[in-house]
């Protein structure tokens, strides 16, 4: 079993920054990829960013250039640094992990989510 716990969400003014953290515990040795999804009310869940064990990263077009995903293997933790935040970034952000990948349909584990609210 793998457990994912997110933290770092909150309320921030447009243009500000937040850093989300996701701590993984349990049988994490088999995980190849971790990432972040987000879901706003009335919208589909969107894969924001992902990172593999080889440090290969991918970003959604909507956040490219503003968000950065990273991981610290020693802490079993993945981060999402969010800069230049916009009101459109307001959503519940979910940490995700997969044995192969975290694209839709292949994600194996999910965190409970952390709320990010960006005010105008």
C-alpha cells in the first residue's frame, strides 16, 4: 500500500506563489512516476505536472513556465512550486503516483487533495 499526503495549499493573491508538498509512505519502491492533478468545480480533472524516477518532467500547457515539479527521493517527497498564480489556478490539487506513469488511466494511488485558492 502507498499513502500520499498533500500539504501547502491555501489562499494567495494573484501573482503570488505557493509550494505544494506530497509525502509518500508505504511500499514506494515500485513507483516510477509521481505528479499533480487539479480539479476545479465543474471542470474535468487535469494533469498539471509529472516527474519520473529518472527526473523526466512534463507540464500542462496552462502551467508551463510558471510551475515546477521536483522530487527529493531521500524524503520520498514530491513538490510543486507554483509561481505567478492566476485565479484560474484555483482548484483542489491532488498528488498522484503510478508504478508506470500517472497519465489518465494509469494512476495507481491518489492523495486526499489540498485546496488552492487564488484571489484576484
